[in-house]
C-alpha cells in the first residue's frame, strides 16, 4: 500500500463532498446581458496576510515578453485575501478565507504546521486573521465560496463556524499527485469538522465561452465561472455591485503584469488559455484599483 501511494500519489483531500443544489445553469450570453448593470452585492476585500513567493513560481520568466521587460527571479510580494459579499436577502458570504487566527497566536497547533509551515510562513506577515474579522462583525456567515483548495486560499477555514456551507468547483479533492502526500494532512486539518464541500454542478456553456456558468442566487447578482486549469475545479466569481461588476479570479492569473501582458505562470498556461474568455473578464473592474488579480 505504501509503495502504491508513493508511486501514484494520493488524492488532494479526504474531506467529504456532495453535489451543490445552489446555482442555476446559465449561458455566458445571459451574463453579458447584465454584466454592466449595477447590482445589489456589496464587496469588501480584506488583506489577511502579506507574503512573498519566488517570481518564477507566478510568472513564466522564459516568455519573450518577460525577457523583453527584463524580469528576473526574485521575491514577488503577494497578499492573501478573503472577500466579503453582502447580499440584501442572501446575507453574508466570503470568497476564500485568508488565514486562521491560530497561525498568529498558536502556530504549533495551527492547521498548517511542520514541513509545510516552514515553507508557507516564509516572509508572511499576518494582518487580519479571519477569526478576528468575524468576531468584530456580528452578521452570520451564510457560506464560503472557494476559488480552489490550495492552502493559501483555505488557511482561514478553522475560523469558519462549523456547519457553514462550503462551495467549490467539481473535482478539487480528487486529483492524485505525489506532492499530495505532503500537503494533504494540512488540507484535511484545515477542513476538519466542517460541513461536506458542495461542488458546483456546472454544465457546458451553450455559447462556448466558459467551461460552465452558474447564476449562484438565481437573480443575476453573483456568478460562478468554471475556470479549470490552475486546478481541476478552479472557479472565478463575478459580483454585480452598485458601483459596477467585480471579478474575483482566484489564481486564474497570478499578477497584474501577467494579466495585462498575457504571460502565464511557468507551470501552467492559465492567463492565455482563452483570449475570448479574457476579453469578457477584462470588462469588469477590480476593487483594489489595478492591484494583483485575486
């Protein structure tokens, strides 16, 4: 069994999943019909931690545009966010989770520890753990919408009240890889005691622009967009706000420079996968004024 695990790897997480009943299948044309109309969702973005990673991990430095710009491999400053969505009738949801309180206050007992922690904590400055933010805001958390299950997007999960519905794209927990032998214990600890993950039930976009489009609440205010590539179930969320549309991309693209110049990450062509798709997404604004995609 050990040999089989080492050769074939293991799944990303053992946490239970189930199909989501939330979300109505729509076409990208239905999205385009309302994308420029003001909507009811308020979006607040919280920088939970500042971090630094190798630039070669988030940009393909061998790309001709990167070479022409003289980009070198050095620390790339990034931020770990969670995004608060307030809907007038559906209440408060968050997209991704920032970091947990224990990572600052009791690191030995945080979900991310050991070898993984020694890497993850490099150059990390914790600003607002999710637990601190939730304790300061008394609105009940109605749901967690994950862009994907990589650790830097779920490190706040232990602070999420138990029983809160959790949603993500299909197949996120299933991918088998040798590296999962190292990261899976941390992923499972992040999700320990939480409700089963509800997987978005995407169907093919009738217009062929996306892998799938869901109207999350059925009123055209919040959309889930299937963006496989970075992970199997990667999902972007588009919220229609009173000030215009806000796109939360997860790691569909890692940096503003890569987004604007269509330069992919070194290990996966996530920025350049579909020019038609990018043209749609570039119509929306971002709430941090041209800072790195979320």
